[in-house]
């Protein structure tokens, strides 16, 4: 179940993953950690949580991508922030 509203932390992760995976390549956990200036172990924990609630797809040793639900959530958050 996707929490509503999304926490600021989840919003930050979704935006970072969206920005890092604009091409067809998935975002690596190390790139997410660097972008958010946090430890890779913290990213791994949040990635698992976000995958469990259906916001992203995690392929071990490959990286992560937003699911359709993840894209919708990120786009909604971006729209709210631009208002």
C-alpha cells in the first residue's frame, strides 16, 4: 500500500531515481546514495521498502527503476512543488 501523503524522504528518493534513470539504464544504489548524500546501506533499506509498496522495481546488481505507480507519484510530487 502506497502511503498518502508520501514522506519527504520517499519524495527525495523518487526524484533522485527519476533523475538518474531518465535513459533506459536503471539507477544504481551507489548513484542514489551519492545524489542524496547518504550511506549506501541506507539506500538499500529504502529501496527494499519502496519495492515492497510497489513504487519501484529493484533488480539486484543492476539497479532500480520506477514502476508506473512510482512515476505517477514522482510526477504528482513535482507538480505540487512547482506550484
